[in-house]
C-alpha cells in the first residue's frame, strides 16, 4: 500500500527534490534493508507488547511492573548480543519465499583510508561487509536506544521499589541493614511513619518463615504479605508495616489507570456541567470511574433503602 501510494504521488507535478525523495523511498521499500528492519522491529515490538499488556492491567503493582521491565531489558540485551544472525537468516528465508532481493542497498562500503608512510607497502584498501555494517550502525544502535529509553522511563519505579523493599525483604537483612533502609523510608514519609517500624520489622523477621514464607522462608510479594497480615489479624501488631505496604500498593505502575479515570470525568463534565450541581456531578463522576463496582450493586435494594430513609425523614418532620 505504501509503495502504491508512492507510485501515485510520482504522477503529480513534483519538484525535482521531492521526486528524488519519492524515488529514494521506493528504492528503500523494495530493498532487503527494509525487509530486515521490519523483521527486527517485529521482534522488538512483540517483546514490548507482552510487557505493556501486563503493565496496563489494573492489578499490576509497582514491584511486578519493575520485574517485568527488568525481564524486558534483559531480553532486548540478549537480542542485541546473540540474535542478529537468527533474525538475518529468517529474513533471507522470507525474501526467498516472496522473491525479494537478498542484497543490501550498498553491498559493500569502503573503510576509512589510512595514512601510510613512504616506506609502507600500498596494501589493497579494506572493504567492510554490508551485513556487518548494518549490524554495527543500525541494529546495535537501534537496540541501544530502545534499551536506554526503557531504562530511563522506569528508573523512578526502580528507585521506589528499592525504597519500599525493606518491608518484604527484611527477613533476609541483618538488623543493621534494616535500620539503615528503614531510616530512608521514614525520611521519605515523615508524616506517616515513625521509628517504631524498625522494631516491628525485627519482630516480623523472627516469625516470618513460620507464618509467611513457608518452611523454606522464601520471599512473598508485598500484596500477598499485606493480605496475610490482615487475614491473620496481625495488622494491630504491625501497624507501621501495614501502612507503608498500603501506600506502596496503591501507587499506580503506569499512568494508564489515572488517564482512563480523567477521561471518564472529562466526558461527564463536558456533557452535564451546565445542567446540574457539583454534588451530583461528583457522584456521577465516581460512578463513571468505578463502573465495574456500580454494575455489581443491587439497585433494587438501594432504591428501597433510599425510599425508606425519605419516608422516615418526612414522618419526623
């Protein structure tokens, strides 16, 4: 479709420069370079798409997001180091099936000309293989850029997880390390936490393997730890652990959830803003955001309770 569009554009009254650009694009689209680059991006975007769907889930917490991003970065690094030959061979096979040219636009490229002394022999100029050139200047560069951008994008989540990790990793720490990491956490949330959390973490360390981590004492995830504390009614014994766990678990892994919520609010406000009061508008906004819970509600019971309360109010008046 793109190639056909370029062919149609060529029939228009174009400047010489635009015509050259169109010719260049046509040449590139029909080249092995374009086919190979498409195969590379397909591999990259498939890996990203899987992680992206996990991050978009409403149940994904920050620690799970960080683990998935780490895994994605490792996958891309392995792709950069080891998978070029495999992708190249796959592309050659595809090119043979669809009768596509198997040579690069520039099959070879001259290397940099070296300065030679008068007494040095005049060797034949080195030639750089086009495949190696593509790997060095295109494949590696593109993957390095993708890896760098993903790393920078999720750097803050990595730091956030590291800050809170003392809550679910304390059973693996020495007491001195618990004190050090907890001090950083208290400093970040001075209005919510106090020094008592240190003693609570040390106490939980003593009972962790028997109550939370099983016989092997393996580490459980923060959400599972919070649920177990609540199920066993230990939240009163470890209030300073429960509170930061709740703070951590309510932090969204991505902005997708917040964006969807604001989208609902914007729709409600745009349509109804001029026709109702603020209280009703706010209530409709909550219903729009929490539409899944609203659908599960027993509307008949809500109506009956509302009518009953109204009737009582009239009698008392």
